[in-house]
């Protein structure tokens, strides 16, 4: 399977030093939304996405390799409260530039805590990315923290927001319960084989 073969490739500190070759899928989300856990769960590898995770050092971009010139880009979490607002704003702007102008990028996986999806920053990322016409898949993480009823309610609510946007798909995901991996694999795999 696609994610099971994921290996660490490199860390980039600057958007100007991104690799020139290959196709990539980016994982983005608010800090603490569960992005690292989701990558590790999908890869079935407990520490893969923690390799160079240093809270506060927000500008590290980790590249992982699926093989065959296909990459996963782990973008720094945004909205990290401990970082000064001016630094955060600068970084968010760079993130926007990456999302809008990166030719190697074929799709965005947006990680959102299912208890608090679609925050202002999430919406800003989506607005930027919408201009590219590339697909977005939303993972509503930590779904194990919600009851079955709440899970259905939040999934429907987010789906409803995007009902007119065929490029955006949504699913529930739990790293703790290892739920939802098949759908993610199917969607991201589909992007690479499109
Ligand atoms: P990141 O900052 O987006 O990479 O978030 P992390 O993956 O480091 O997760 C942030 C916190 O949420 C950690 O304490 C995780 O243990 C917790 N977490 C992540 N995924 C899940 C999940 O599926 N279920 C539960 N209950 N907790 C989770």
C-alpha cells in the first residue's frame, strides 16, 4: 500500500530550497490538530513524523518518500500560540505562497481536529488553495473523542459546507483507534494515479 512504504527523505528550512523534481501531496493543519499522528498512523510507523519536530521551530518542512518520485510534504503546523504574531503572520503568508504556486503539488490533505474544524486559518488555507483547482481532502481527526452521533453530525456539517465544491472531500479519522486509513489511502493514491 502507498503509505506503508513511506520513508523520511529530507528536511527543508526554506521554501526556496524545495526539491525541483517529483510530485507531492502536502499535509497541513493547525498545530496540535493531529497531523504527525495521522502521518505515523497511515505509515504504520510510530515515530516517522516526529523526526525533527521541535515545537516553536515552525519553519521545518519534512519530506517523506512514497517511492517513484512521489512525496508527502509535512508542512509546519500553523496557528502555534507560542510563536510571536508577526513571525506567525509571515509564516502563514509563505505557506499561502507555497500552496498557490508550487507546481509539484498535486493535492492538499487538510488536518483538522474534529471537535473544532474550519477555523479561520483553515478557511484561509482553503481559500488560497481553491485558486489552484487542485483537490483537497479533509481529515477530521481525533474522532474517537466524539460519540457516534457527534461524529455523524460534524461530518455532515463539514460536507455541507463543501457541497458545491467537488474538489473537496471529507472524512473522519482516528489515529488512536486507527480508523479511516483506507479512505485516505484511496483518495491520495487516486491523486497520484490521476
Ligand atoms: P500535530 O501538531 O498536528 O502534529 O499533532 P500531533 O499528532 O502531535 O497530536 C497532538 C495531540 O493530539 C497529541 O497529544 C496526540 O496524542 C493527540 N492526538 C493525535 N491524534 C489523536 C487521535 O486520533 N485521538 C486522540 N484521542 N488523540 C490524538
